[in-house]
């Protein structure tokens, strides 16, 4: 049963083709046999017609036909026509001359039976003849020529069956072999597709496309393989994208959970301090006014720190969830940085650090003014609070067709290299105690990175060889 199923496709294709070709060859052989038989009969008929026409031609040229008839009789001796009968009659059916027994008599004429062509007749003796009647133009001479169906005639009409049979067998064998190999090419592609279908679930299975034929079926097979391979690649991409998406969702959930924990932790400190100072003021009735003022001022400082923290958290949330809704406009970077430094310096937020600005006056970027102002302000404040340096600077270091690259640096102490990869993490502090004392929330640099990313740029941080940190970031050029 397995072998039958294995070869069913081949036999279903092979058998109808070879049987149809056998039938066609058989029909051609039969047709050739009949054609050859009719050709040999027509040759005898042509000879009878030729003899009659020559006799009539001699008569019409007023030649004596008897010598011509004698010549024909002598010429046909010892040939297949040696029993040929020729009878010449006048218009009154009087026999004028005959070779052999006179064949045509009025009685025989009425009893004779003709075939479809009028060539084969039977006489009263029920013998088969090849028969031809020809009249002269004046009707005074009628020639009756008859050739009985003798053994010599039968041999002359017999077709060589051995030759035809040999041709027939050779043709059948050739056609069978041709059909077998022709179907092999067709079935080969089907076998490959069947092999492919059985192993399609095996990711390591591959098909050598060179085994496929260079024909329409081979092209179809290649197209199917390409579609399958494309589908496999698409599934792999989908699985990778799904894995990345799941990882991103899990990472986002982890970060949100971490952010929530960090926010709770960061809120506890100023809230606890505020509560402690207020409880102290309320419960200490004998506290002098100067001490009360000190405690209340400390509580107010922590309230401001708490407000700053909440504002930074709000900014981070907007950047992460609403980057697609950011409005962009053309901004003169030189004027923006100059204004930010001037405002922070007048507010005393830069601890009197010197500032170097190296930027063309016409340096225009495509960004959001509020977000960019907040990011650069955070860079200034971060340097002023944590760098312990005396100088900060900002410059345009390079440009491409679509982006400007800016550098913001300080000449402070920098940070240990193990801290560099974590500087943009939320609530990460190189010196936690000092950062809290100085009022840092741990969200300044993460806000800077999220802002630059949201504006379509990128940012990185390095320790300078001369001391301090350097932030390199890109922004889109205005068209």
C-alpha cells in the first residue's frame, strides 16, 4: 500500500500519457497499412487505365490496334499481369479483338457488380476482377480490360506486415521510454514538494533548489519555497519583535515599579523632615522665636525640595508618555543658552562659576523651547551642584547634513568610571548624602536624556582628560 501511494502520482501521469501515445501510434499504423494497400490497388488500376488509353489513342490516330494489342500481350507475359484480359467491342457490341477469353458480353455487362470506384467487378462465375471500361470519343470503340485476382496479384497487394510490426514495436518502446523520463522530470518536482511538506516543521530542513527542474513546474516549486521561506522569516521576525515588545513591556513595568519605589523613598525624606520640624515647633511652647524661625525655614526648604521632586517626576512622565505630542519650532541655540546662563547666574544658582560660550550666532535647531530650556538648565545646575569646579562651557563641536553636535563641560573632579554608565538612571547618585544635602532630586540627568531623546537626538557622557565631565548631544538642524 505504501509503494502504491508512493508511486501513484507517477503512474497517474505516466499511464494516461503512454496509453494515449500508444493509441495514436496504433491508429497511424492502421492508417499506413490501409494507405499502402490502397496505393498498391491504385497502381493496378492505373496500369489498366494506361493500357485502355493507349489502345484508344492508337484507334483515334487510325492505327491498326491489333499489332499494339499483340505487343501488349507479349510484353505482359511472365509478369503479374500475364492473365490480363482485353476485349475490344464496337458500338454494336460486336467483338473486334480479344486477348484471352472475351470478357465483356452484353449479358455479363448487365450481371456485373461494381465497387465504389467501379474498378472491381464480378462476372457470372463470381470471380473478382480489376476491371476498366474506356470508350473512344466517337463511341465506336469500347475497350474492356480485366485483371483477375490471382496469387500474383495478391502477393503484389500484400503489405509487408513484418516491417510495420517492427516499426510499431519500436515506436511503442521509444514512446514508453520517452514518456517515462518525461514524467520523471514532472514527478521529481512533486517529490521535492512532498519532501518539503513533510519536513516543513523542521527549522533545520533545507531543500537544494538546484534539484528543481528549469520549467514551469520548477518555477512554481521555487515560488512556493520562496513564499514559505518568506513566511518563516516573517514568523521569526514576528517572534523577535514580540520578544522585544514583551521585554520592553516588562522593562517598562520594572522601571515604573522601581520609579514608584524610588519616588516613595524620595518623598519620605522631605515629608519626614517637614513633619519633624513642624511637630517640634508645635510641641515646644518655650522655644524662642529665632529657633522657631529656623525650624520653619528648614521645613519650607524641604517643601520646596518636595515641589521640585514632584515637578521633575511630572516632567519625566510627560516625556515618556507624550513624546509624540511635542510641538517643534525653530530655536536660536546661541540666544537660548546665553539667556539660560544669564538667568541662572543672576539667581545665584551657578555658584559664581565662569562660563565659556563658543557657538555661532546663527545656530538654529528644530526643537521644543520649554523642554530644551529645562534640559540645558539641568546641565548647568548639575555642574554647579556636583562638579566642584570653577568653570563650565558649551560649544558647537560639529555638524552633519541633519544634526548639530554640542558639548557641555565642566572642569570639576568628574566621577569614577564605574558611575558613568549609570548617570542617566533615575535617582542614581554618585554621592547620595551630598546630593540630598545640596537639594538634588536624582532626576536631573534622566530628564536631560529623555528630553534629548524625545527631540530626536542622542546624548552621551564622558570624563574629560583635563578633569570634569563632558556631555555630547545632538539636535536636529532647522531647515
